[in-house]
C-alpha cells in the first residue's frame, strides 16, 4: 500500500464522518477548528479508520490525533510505513 493510498483512504474516512466538509479541505482539517469534531465524532472516526485499515487502534493513544494529518501519521506508523 502506497503512502498516497493511505492518505486517500484516511481522507475518505474523514469525509464519511464529516460530510459537510468539502473534500478539498479534508487534508487541513483540525479538531480545534471543526465544531462537529466532538468526542462522539472522534470515537466514530477512530472506529472508521480501524475498520478501513484492519487495525486495532488504541483509543487512548489516539487521543492526540487532533488533525487529519495526525491521523495519516498514526495510520502510517501502525502500518509500518
């Protein structure tokens, strides 16, 4: 799986959880600037990422995932990329 494929799939997950955000803005999405990114959306996002990539994501460790870019880094790290 390429780095571009990982990014694309992460952004698809973000788009599913935050459908009101235009696709072009997903790479820049940050929790502090997104009113809809509450604790429920965060858990939903983590579950979506885990399912998409077949990973058991540690929800406590993922508490620091506060942006789409951080999510890409987290998934790359978990996949060893």
